[in-house]
């Protein structure tokens, strides 16, 4: 039987909660930043509910322990007991469906798979705070596969200094020149300018020049039939990404049909998940590029 032990101590200096983790397990991944923000939900997922961010020095770590049947409570309970003894108070806690399932999980800024695995039907989240400690906020996420248990620890400490955030440069205008020509000649075209955060199928209000150009062409070409194909990055399981990509494609279809007046008979939506990347999924820029929707031309009747 695995002996679940967690060692916890607060050290001076950067203020990290050193040693927090699973005895007998391994540190699978770690990421630190001297000054940043991290999303830490304080309530179950709800449509339109903004996720609060906590700012400071951030450390995120993922631990893995090989055990064929740990429960999320087994993985997390020793950590919670020691945090409680150290004066931390529980701000919010939930488990899988009560949290909001898929949508809640993708509000969490977790280290990616395979270092941190989350079963969307079996995970637990707890947020703890102690304003008297340098490490003032600790969030724990526990989940398990059929062969291992996983614990994700997010620690937020007082940052010594955070550089001012420069305003983003104005976005370059999306070029829609030749969109219809590329669709006809190549058989498909990426709809530039559609932004999806990891785990989200929410399409922004715009401006969406590529969609406007596509809608204008479809209305002027009633014999055209297209399928909108959603794509994701590789964060999460294949099954979850397949479902997410389908929702992204459906979101674009709804905008073309309901917002831009395209005949629904010209449109279909499908999801390809993470199986057709344009760039590597090992970088944030690559993952952002892979979160996209393409228009694929099925037929062009006179």
C-alpha cells in the first residue's frame, strides 16, 4: 500500500511552499515566473462568469505517482490537512461535475499533458489562502488515470517586482484578399482572425473580416457548399479535443447563419480535434496557431 505523505514548509526568500508534493512520486514538470497572473476559480463554472486572476510570483508543479487506483481524495487529503494546520483557509472546493466538468477544467491554468493528466469525469479542485504568509495562495488539482495519480500545485507568492505591462501592438489587419479564390483553388482556407483560448469554443464579437468575406461570397454564390472544420491544440485528451473542435466549428457556423445571413443549407460543421496541426504543439505560439477553423469547399454548383 502506498503511504501518502506530504512535506510542507515555508521558507524565506521567494516564499515558495517548499516540499509540497507526493512522497513516492516524481516531479513531472515545473514552471516558475517572478511576476505573472494565473486564473484561479472561486466558484463553479457558469456561462459568462469571469474567472478571477491572482497576480504575483507564480510556481506551477505537476507530480505523478504510479498507483493503479488512487482516488482524488487520497491524492489531495494530506496536503489539505497540512495547509489547514499552517493557517490556510479553504476558499473554494469542488469535484468534477459539481465544478462544471469540461468547462471548469479549461478555466484552470495547468501544466499540459502528459505531465499533468486530468480525467474530466474524475478530478478535484481546492483553493487555499493565507494572507499572512509569503506564499499567500495555493491551488491543488488532483486526478488519476488507470495507472497513475496526478497532483498539480499552483503557488502564488508576493512578487518582488513586476515589470509594467506594455500595451499590445495594434493587430495587423486580417487580409481577406483572395479568400474566395484560395478556397476554390486550394479547396480549403484558414479563417484568419478567429481567436480561441485553450479549452474555449466562444467566438468573439469581432471584427471578423474573414467571416464577413466568406459570408459575402457564399451569399453571392448560392451553389457553393462548405464544411467548417474545427481544430484544437494538443492540450487535453483526444476525445475532449474532438468534442471541443466540433463546438468551435458549430460556433462559426452559427455566426455565419444567424449573424451574417448565410443560408444554412450551404453550411456544415465537423471537428478534427488536434489531429491536423499546422505548427508544433510544444510552444504557446504553435498551440495558438493550431486553434483554428478552416472552410473546406465541398461542391460548387452552377
